[in-house]
C-alpha cells in the first residue's frame, strides 16, 4: 500500500470509528493500517480494543498475536495466538 492510499483509507476509517468506536472490524482495520504505516504502538492499541470488544473474533486475536510477536512480546503473542 502506498502512502497516498493509506492516507485516503484512514479518513473513512476514522469517520467510522467516530460513529461507532465499539466496532471490532473498524478497530482491526485501523490497527492494520497503522501497522502498515509503521505505527506499531498505535496499531497494537487499536487491536487490543478490538479483542477486548469481541474476544471470540479469531482474526483479531491472530492479528494481535502477530503484532505482539513483531514487537518482541512473545509470551503475550502466544497467549493471543492460542485463543479462538
């Protein structure tokens, strides 16, 4: 994804977040976008929110595990990788 694409994707995602901050899919999308832009801490924060809202959202758990692994949080990553 190029920088212009990421910027244009961020605007509607932030609007969606403003309208409903408790939508796990929006949070996961925001996390992915920030992660691709190199904003690891912000990405992990959004991903944690998504998992907290919907612990059974398996894709969110897996993505959080990947992000935590990349950040060197191996034990936390394993914990999330083993959840549904």
